[in-house]
């Protein structure tokens, strides 16, 4: 049986994640209230942040920044887009 959640990102009920995608309390909050589709949106946004800011995910400062942006993306005012970012239209 598929687990459904009221997705905080989509604003509607959708198929939930199969497991917490991130450790700790933030991961549990995401598991409880973000759908697979909502998580996929974050992965795309995170990839853009890594590329535009030239982040290294193994660097502790980069990881802290990405975690803060993830928190804002799902539960805050939304993660920002770098000023110089121009979408490719994919």
C-alpha cells in the first residue's frame, strides 16, 4: 500500500517518500510532510545551488548551507535563487 502525505510543497495529498531522505529531525519532518514529487523538486533546486555556487557537498560549510536552504525550501520562506542564475528552459 502506498503511503500518502499532505505535501507541504505541493499543497495537496501525494505519494510519500519510502524513507527519511536526510538524517535527524529535519529528515523526519521531510518524511512526514513532503511527497516524492516535492522531494524531486528539492533535488533539482539543490543541484542548481551546487552548480551556481560551486559547492562541494563534502565540505562542512557547503553542507550547512544546503541544509539551511532545504529547511527554507520546505518549511520557510523558500530557498532563494542566485541573482546570476538564468534557467535553461528544459
